[in-house]
C-alpha cells in the first residue's frame, strides 16, 4: 500500500507541472491573457493563469526538495515528503480552475470587474469633480480635448453611475491614482484633439439646424422652432446630432440617463423627436428624419446639422479668404449664450463637448475681431466681440480687444463698441 501511494504521488509531481505548463502556454498564446495581472481588473482567465503559475512554483519547490534529499541519500525524508497527503493536496490545486470552466473564447474586456465594484461613491464623485475642473482649465488655456472612445465613455458612465448618492466627494489626486479605469479616463481627458481630423461636411440641402450655443433649439431655414412635448426628446436629438459616429440606442441611454429606462419610454421619446421635426418640416416624413432600425443603431438624417459645424466650416473659409466674412459674421450673430445654457447636460460637460464648443466660439470670435479691428469693420467687430463674450463671459483677450477698440474710437471717431 505504501509503495502504491509513493508511486501515485510521484506521478502527480511529474504530471501536474507539465499539465500546468501546457495550460499556461495555451492561455498566453490562444486567449491573450492580459499583461497587467496586478491591476484591479482580474477576470476568470487571469485567475486561472495565476493558479497554474502557483502550482508550477509549488511543484518546483517540491522537486528541489526531492533533489536535495536524493543527493544526501535521505530516503526517509524523501519517502515522507512524497508520500504525505499534503503533496497530493498541493498537486490537486490544478483541479480548482476547471471545476466551473467557462468558454474562455467568449471573454471580453466588458466581462472584467466593473469600475463600480472598485470605487466608493465618494471616490467616484471626486473623479467627476476633477474631470469637470480640468474641463474648465482647458477652456481657459485654449486646449481642445479629444473625444472619448467608446470604451473610455463606458468607463466614465460607470464612474458617474457609481457616484450617485455620494456624500462629500473625496479629494482626487491624479498623480497618485492606481485604479486602471480611472487612469484610462484621466489620460483621455488630457488627450489633445487630433489636428488631422476633418470636420463634418455640410449637405447642400440641409433642412434643420440644432443650435447648441445657448439653450438648445431645433430650427428650419425659416427660423421656425420645433416644439417637443418631452425635454428628453430635444436632448436626445442634440446628443445624436453631436455624436453621429456613435448614434446607438445603448450609447445614448447610457450617456443621458443615470438609471436604466424602459424600452417603451425610450421609444416614446424617439417618437416625440420625430413628430417635433416633422411639424416644422413636413416635406420630409418621420421615418426619414430618424429611420426605423431593428438593431441598436439610431441614425438621424443627413439633412440635420448643428450650428457648431456651420461655424467651423465658415471659420475655415474665412481663414482662406478674409474678404469673405459675411458667412462667419452671420453664424457668430447666432451665438446666444454659453453652450447648453439652461440645461443640465452632464454628459456634455464631462466628455468635453462643452469645452470644444466654447473654444470654437472664442477662436472664431477672436480671429474675426482682430481682422475687423485692423480693417476698420466695426460692425463685424461688434458682432464678434458680443458672440465671444456670450460664449465665455469675461474672456480676457476679447475684453482687451474691446478696450483697444474703444481707445481707437476716441481717436478716430468710430462709435463705441462697449
């Protein structure tokens, strides 16, 4: 009986490490185990990897003890070591990852532990406060931030949901953060807008414009405003118009709602959105404004534009020909207030949309004002200064230009622009 137990234990000590090595290689080569095994996001595949690694290390230690015992002819210690139940117990560790084996090929990054299971509500709230502070600082410095990727937006949405009901936000220090999700979001906040990215082209026959400089409105070319029975319908149309490349039901619901909403409620909002646009532009059917799909996609018509795209394209044409200033002056005159004034669109502040819009308005206003002041076009100067100070009240450079113009008006007889 002792010989049988000795033989079985010895076989275990040989077979188990080989079995673990094979599985380790399989996990690394076929299933792409993440290299950051010590971060806060460990999925089941990485757990199995660590268990196999532990078994190999334990087996190596046992084999080293066996080799030492053989060299010193300590057969009694060797027999005790190999034959004791603890050796079998150590070797049986390898069975634990396979008790509830899953199909590792189906594992995706979304299967990892979500951010909300790691961060406390107070810490999550502190992260949001930090992001909002950085967005304000970016406006002051003129830094145009890049847009979030889908994965970064999902992480941010998880943090925002986790912050619900938080007490006093924990002071957040980006220099000492260790959570990988938070690091990814903070890095995305500091990523600059790519200079090679082209603006959206404007269709020749656009019918509706979503105006975001001020309280959001939807107007046709006659200036008639769409009326929506539900405020969420206007917000949804605004979000879709600004996020055409990710116009999906799931993305919109995640960005706009802190909690899950019923499918019927969302469908009602989409229906009201279609109705409001059709009432002021009846030549186009409801289904053409927002085509019906049987998937997660929620596209909107190309005949819908936003006033920031109109302003950006006008600015590009003004830069190529300063004498053609009527278009950009017209769009600057439509700037009514800070972006999304009178709303509580948290998604716009967090994802950098508000920051990009303010910087666009300031850039356009400043360039037009400098040109107008140099050429004596005080009508265009007045419109540019007014638009810029509406988008960013108290902007120092615009106030300095205004003061310079007032000084010149006293010397040259121009009317005051104050």
